[in-house]
């Protein structure tokens, strides 16, 4: 982003309250479910490409939707009970909802600042945004440093869910200590993936991304977010192809969005019958393709998997107390990435894992 000149102008209390109320109204409308959030991030990014975080948030939110529908898809209903899957969905949905509630309001305020040419960062407290972010937004208005703003938002949003979800006793006892969480981690279902085409004529999307481990640890979540951002923007040709995927393929929640040769949102009658007889499960995959004669893996649309969820208001207080978190924003990070081959192997491990569990059920 080229540096912009923003004029610091006074905003009357009435004007500020009206603007904050309108931002909250628009945020609530777009915060209906994972699909509407994911689309809102992308629409904002298309109008404000200098805010790199919006594209990263769109892609990570896509992955959140895929994780949500996995809970009602081909594999997890065979190895997890409904109560565990419902609790895990609540956890994913609550995190997704809270991050959007906090961050999208900041994005809308920036859009108004850009439109009006006014520095309105003094309204951030009215939107209940942490004081941590005010200096970073002010710096962005003058420097246009997209990378630093992105890293600051990563730190802020992970802190935002830390006290509101991650550290809740319910989350520890009903999520992190359950088979559902263990199985998703051990069966490598917790990747964040960016689909792209290495060549425009390729029939299938390639994948690049990262495994997400140790989610309860905030430093690890921040490190993963920063590493994902670096991975997303480090290769311009690949970035352009990832953007093309995001622009061209609507987010539905189904993994068929990126690999329709393996996944389908259509539930087959034989799957419904086999769920009542776990021993009927047959291996589906050979490398990154289906075995001969095997049906595709069920990966439902989000609206078929889960109804819209009502949320309690965002609770908690401003997390920012320790100025040492400012230095975390600029700390370098290197974490290993995964590519198509590693993801395909992970899917085969899941396939084998479900088969083994079905034999002993």
C-alpha cells in the first residue's frame, strides 16, 4: 500500500456512537455463520488489498469451515459420538465467531478511514478493540506496512480468543481432553491448506499449508499464524494462483471445493447404511486418488452439516497488560510447511485409521 495522508479530525460523541453502532450492525449481519464470515473477509480484501490480513483470514476461515463439516462428513461420525462432535463444533464456531466479531469491526473502521481520509482510531475503544491495536493501526495509516499490521492482528486475535474460549474450563474438559480433539490431531485433520495451481492448465489444485499442533498454547498459535502469512505471501506466482482460487471458487464448507476428485457434498445411500455397520467401511484411497470402484468421500456443505448458531455476547476484558507482547509482533518465525504429497499421505493415514477403528467397534 502506498502511504496515505490521514487527517486527525475530531469526531463528536454522537458521530462516533452512530458510526460504531453501524459497524457493529454490519458485523453482526455478516457474522451469521462460517460461510458468511469467510465471504465477508474476501469481499473486504478485494476492495482493500493492502490489508493482507483479510486474505489470510479468508483462507484460514475456509479451513475452519472444512473442519466444521468434517465432523459430519465421511470419517469422524464413524469414530466419534455425537456429543463430542457437537462440542467440538461449538469450539470451532465460537472461535470463528469471536475473531470475526473483533477483527471485522476493525476492518470496517479502516474502510471508513480510507474513504473519509480521517484517522478514526480513537473509536477503537468504542468497538471494544484492545488498546494493543490502536498504535498499529495508526502506524499503518502513515507507513502502509501491511506485514506489520498483519502480524499485530494475528497476535491480537489469538489473545482475544485465549481468555474467551481457550482458557475456559468447559473448553479444557469438553474439548482438549476428549477423543474428538485427540483424534483430529493424531489423524492429521488439523491442517491449514492453501489451494493453488502450479500451472494454469493443471486439472487439480496443488496444496501448500501447515499442520496445526498444540492449539491450546497461545505462542504456538501465534507462531503458526505468522508462518502461514509468510507462506502465503513469499511466492508471488503462487500467491496469485491462491487468490485466483479464492476469487473463483465460492466457499461452501465442503472439501469438494478444492478436491472434487476425492470429496463430494452428496451423501450416498450406501454410506448411510454403512454407518449403522462400521465393519462395512472399506478403504477408499490410493495415494491422492480413489481406489478403483470406491465411492467419493462425503464432505457436506456447511448449511447441510450445521444450523446457524446463536452466540452469547463477547465477554472478557482488554487482554493487553504486558508491553512485551509488542516485541512478539516482529519476532521472526520459521515452521515447516506441508505440500500436496504430505496431505495425501495424511488422508491415507486417516483412511487406514477409520478402517482399523471400525474393525474393533
